[in-house]
C-alpha cells in the first residue's frame, strides 16, 4: 500500500479549477519528484494536501496511510506525520525558534497521546540537529525567521522537519533562493531523513535539486494533472527539452 | 516556554470570565445618590479628620462645575451619577482587621481569585518563589493588608489609604493631590470627593522595598462604583515595585470605576508600577454590562535621576479610558510606559500615556501593543512634550497594533510637542493583521487554531510581558489568551 494515495483529485481556488483529476501514489521509503511549469498547480497540490483554507476539493480523494487526509484540520494532518516545507517560510515575530518548535512538537505528541518531551532531551536533540545543518545555535533563540535570509529560512524549515520527525514530507520549491553551498547543506539534511518508514514529495521547477536529492520517480504536472511519470532520467529530459511538449499534451 | 504551554492549556480550558461570581455577604451601603451629605457620610465612615473632609467637599464643589469630557474615542450613554451607591462595605469590625478576624466568606472570595492573603501560604510556596505583600480592597474598603510587620521592620509603610489618613496624616497631606490636583479632570475630581479606599505606600530614603507590593481590587456590590485612591511615595534613593489586579462580577448594568493613582519619586528613587486589569468586559455578543474604567494615573519624577516605569496589561472593562503618565520634572529623570491593551467583543479602549519632559536630559520610552478582535475598538493616544528649558530630552515611542478578524478597529493618535530644538523624539508605529498565512504556517506545524492565535499573540506582546514581574507575566499571558478566545474563524 502506498503511504500517500491521491485519486482523481479536483481542486478549485476561487472560480478557477487548478487541479483537474490528479492521481499519484507514493509508497513508503520512496522519494518522488513533481516537476512542472509555472501555474501547473504544484503549490496548489502541496497546500491542498496540507489543508490550507481557500482550496476547495470538488472531487477525488487523498489518503495518508489509508486515512482520509481531506477530512482533517491542518494540525491534525501534522500530528499524523505530514510536514510541508514552505516555499516562502513565514516570520513569527517574538517567538524564538526553539520555543516554536518545542510548542509544535508537544502539540503533536499530545494529539497522538504521547508524553511531552523533556527540556533536556529537547535541547540535546536540537543541538545535534542544528550542528548537522550548520545552524548557529544562537539563531534558534531569535524570533523564528525574522530577518533571516532566504537560505537561512530554508535551513530552518529542514531543521524543523528533522525535529518534528514526520512520516510524509512535502518540499515545496525548497531550492528556490538557495546558493549552491546552502543547497548542498539542505539536500544533505533531507537525505539524512530518508528511510524505509518515510516518503517524500519533492516539488521543484528545476532539475538542479534532483542532482542532490535523487528521486525514485519523477512526475510531470501540467494543467492540473500528472501527464508523464518516469525514472530520474525524465528530469534530465525535461531540463534539456523544456515543458512545452507536456503543456501541449495537457491542453 | 513554560508560559506558552500554560497559555495553551488555559485556552483549552475554555473559560470566558472566571472571576464573574458574586460573594453573598452582608454589606453596608451609603444611601443611593451623590451630594455633599454622601461625601460627609463617607468621610465619617472612615473616621477622617476635618481637613480631609474639607478637601473632599471642596473637590465635590468643583466637580459640580465641571462637565464630562467627550474627546475620547469611546461611546457610552450618559451616566446617571445619582443612580449609584458611592460606598459599599462588607459588614465587619472597624478598619482592616487581622486575618483571623476577616469574614471567612471574604477569605474564600480571595482564595477563589487565587490571591494569597495568608502569609504562611505565600511562604509555604515553592522554594525561591518571590514573596509579595497584598492589600485587598473589597468594594469601598480594604479588608486586609499582609506582611505589614515585616515591611515595617524595613521602614516601609504599606497600608490602606483610610489607615494612612489616620496614622500618617503628615505624609498624606504633603503628597495627596500633589501629582493629580483635585480639579485635574472630571473623573479625578469626582474621585477626590468620594474616594473610598486604596493603598498607601511610603518607602523611606535609601530603602529597597524587600518584597513586591500588590493591591487586589474587587468590585462586588451591584449598582456601586469603585473610587479608589492610591498614593505611592519613594523617598530619595528608594525602590519599590507595585502591582495591582482588578476583577468584578458579571452584571448587566455598567459600573463606574474612577480611580486616581499618584506616584512620587524623589532624587534617585525608582518606582515600578504594574497593572493587570481584568474588570468584567461585558457580554461579548450584546455588549451589555461591564466596567467603565476611567482612571487617572500619573507619576511625578520629582527628584533628579528618578525613574518611574508603568506596565499595564488591559484585558477587561467595557470601556478603558486612561493614560498612565510621567511628569519628568527632575533633571536626568526617566519614564517608561509598557502597555498591552486587548479588546474583544464590544469592548472599547482609549489608552496610552503622557511623557511631559520638564527637567534637563530627561528620557522616556513608550512601547504600546494594542490587539483588537471581534467588534472592538482600540485606540492608542499619547503625548510626548518638552518645554523650552528641558534641553536634551529624548523619547522613543513604538506603537504596534494587531488586528484579528474583519470587524475590529485600531487607531493611533500620537501628539508630539517639542518646544526645544535639542529634543530627540522618535516615533514608530505599525498596524498588522494576524495573517491567514501565519496561522496556516503555525497550524501546519501541529497547533490548533486557538493555540496558533495564542502563540502569535504572545509573540506580539513579548516585549511588554518581559517587563512584568515573573509570576504576573504568566498570569498576564493567560489573560491575553482567554480574552481573545473565539476571535478567529
């Protein structure tokens, strides 16, 4: 059984139907990439799976480990192990990064009926993960993302991901705004999270990220549907030929 | 971090206004209405000397000639000053009793409110917990003041105003009305005529008050007003930190609370005054009932290098109308104002501060955080001024407003009057709406909508919460969260 199953999904934003019959299956242990031109519905897909308001599902289904995702609140989806790394992470003034993550972690644990993490245990974990991502520990004491550079924000997303230890990861354009060094660090962080119990959906416009995060499958999203699927070589093809062929196919 | 967690737990508890109960106790009232005889009645009840009665009567005469001001951005029907009781007291023996003599119903009331009146209870608390003395004011009278003996050993006088008038007339006569003159404004004038009780603090030269002082005001009686009077004097080189808390039962009619607080800081003295105001805000849907909180608070930094810091957390009251201010008279004196004002439902707030720079090289700092939700209106109004002689005056003002939902309003009305070319005044202001994007981001990490609002709001007010004494910061954080319940979605 696939960890994530999306079946004939239709999503409306305002008057426009953006996702039009999308189907996708990501088994546990695999990394799938979704590539596509601007306006194909990549971000709509990630927001819909995470449960953002304003994205109206008009048909189809989406399940995570067999459970209906679409019936859950965003926080309930998070507690079930869904994590979305934002394309544009938000600034949270006045709330230190560590406080934010600990509050989130404990909220998730509580929702799952688990005990809260102790302060020493949390700090130990935070120090270890911060070191891996080359994040200065003092930065975690500053209000989350406030005044951070684009690269720092993306690194904080991966740090949060490592701390929250989700089952299903959606990376929405994680490579945008990153220079090559930052990209390598972020990719290493993501790769460290690969495992038989996890699955990932890597959404990207460019093939570059996939040099560092090797996908098991590549899907092309155009016109609100998956129009082609293949191995990693498909990403290279796209890089060489562009999306035109698929956009025409979708139209 | 613990505080955030506590906030979340509180939000989950889903309490609206938990202080809304009424204590069923025998009370003594003055006849309804307001006239010179009522003023005499109050004065006589308190066994006051003749000079005090004359002071009150003079204030009453002046009040009759004044008109209620209308410039604030608040709306309410005319107040019928004859349709209220100006004195209400629990029937007990004369004056603030020792704890053993206090009516058990009253003790139970304070226990329910979480106010420690038994000194041993405070002491028996967690090791390292700060000790603080409490003056408990119930309607028009102070029922008990704790730790008086220990404070007296340090030379600190902490008692009810009634007691101070009897026991320390020389101090009261010297300072009462010296910061807020009788006819300063309509409500201060009314207070001067009919003030009931309040706290009096005197810290002698060079003494650092050994514990936090606090007064807990409780309105209980129906159709009554509370007119307390607080006077705090920090003599040369003294330091004191003081906190007031306020609650009232839920009632359908509006009740007037018109207090006057005067602070005097002499050379090198420092006063830190914190308020956690949680008067009944009225029904959130209909706007019925609630307290009119029309208060005059002013500090006189009379001495050189003196310092006064106001911190307020305003979550309650149907209408809040007040401007805790600093008159920076002494050279090199400084004033601070840190404020969190939360309005929800149909609440209205018009609050801020005045920093009047009179001495040389005086400094002031204003940090105001207004949060409006529901159908409420929240106005920051502030004045920063220097006169011609006040060279080297500096002010920094930061006014931030946060809007939650689509039916609330925030206004910022800063007045700046610099009559001196050397003044450096800075003013920063922002207005933001709690964004859907932020809420979704926080919820995606695992917090429910209520928890997400609490977290974001706590972040917004953090700068001010840090100024409160530790125990109260936690309390205040909880209050803010409760006040904003149901404000989204």
